[in-house]
C-alpha cells in the first residue's frame, strides 16, 4: 500500500474506546499498547474522545500513560487524568437539573446525575447501576441530589415506561426548555429498557476536539481521529485525518481517509498506528 504523505505530519491521535481501541471484552490489545508507546517516542501524542464519563477512562489512561487531557461524555468535558484539572466543561443549567428531577419524582422514573467522577443515584433510584448502559462508570449512592445540581454534565433517565420518558423528553425540549440536547433511545444490552439523556446543547466530540487542539496548539490537519459509531461522526466533520475500523458504520466509512482491514477485536487501531510509525521513520 502506498504511504499517505499526510501521516508523516501527524502530531496527535485521538481515539474512541468502545468498539474502537477496546475489544468486545473491554480490553486494549497488546499491539495497540505497544504502538502507542512507540509513537510517543516519535513525539506523537495519543488520547481519547469517548462517550464514557471521565472516571471510566482513568484506568485506561493510566495503563497507556496518557499525560494530555481526555475528552469524555460525548464532548461534555476535557479533563487531565493526572492532576484532575478541567480545561472545558459543558454543564446542564441547575434550573433544568431541578426540573428534570421534579419530573422523575412525579412520574416515578429512575434518574441519575452524571458528573465527571461518578454517576450519583439515590435510594429510590437504586436500580440505576443494574440497568444503566454506562460502561466502566463509578456509581455512588447519595442521600439526596440537593448538593449535586451544580457540576452535572448529564441527567440520565432509565426505565421501561416509554410514554413517561417521551413526555419528559418533550418537556425538556423547545419550547418548554432552551439550550438542551435531549436523546431518547432503546438499550442494546437490557431488554425492554429505554434511556433519556439530557445534556447542554452545542457540544459534541468534534467541537470539543477543536477546543482541545487550540489548547495544545496543534492543527486539525496534523491530527488523526479514529472511531466506529454514530457518536464519532462529529470527529469526522473536522479537517483531521479520519480512520474507521472494518466494524465501523457505513456513514463513517464514506467519510474516512482510511478503513482498516481489521476490526476492534483484532487490534484494528494498531493497523493504523503501524502506518503512522512507518511514515515517521521513512
């Protein structure tokens, strides 16, 4: 395969985790680890842009010795792993956190508040850790949400009452609420369970990546992004070099500069990392 000259100038690689860097067992393959380390010696930085909350990424960041900031919760937060410094956060306004909790109480819906370091739930929402699709998250029981309104990156509802969840979705959308992004969808791992996620409008992995690049003083053209799913589409709308794996969705494959021959269970990311390493030593 002819080497793409753009790879020689890559300074930063930012990857999704689930379905991309991690295999289906939730592990980062040895070949991925080896090449990430080799590229660091060539001054190529590596970090994550994930839908997981920050605390669910810290173990992987430590395992890969990542020193630069991490993008978490679909672009809602940029935070350092080592010192915990927050470079950017997109918080749900307190008035809407309170409004969401009132609806949850009135309609008997399970609800949790997602912060950078934990997902908080009360005794009346004790089922949350069992039915929530938040991989690797740290769940913490609290007596009340009262001291947690501030710092909420996402209000997450979960349950089997579709009608009530859709009602809340409407009440937290325009014209009843402003500046929120409200997503309703079915669980892929829990039969009959549906989710409603409420975040501040205007954030995405792609938009937050641009903020991170400005702080790192790296051009999008010297950046590579790797993803596999719909929430990675915004990364592919930047001027970065775009990579998806063989298991990536077709929408990403149409936009990709490179589609690997391997999938996430075969260390597909390593296939691209090897190409960058070869370009650096050429």
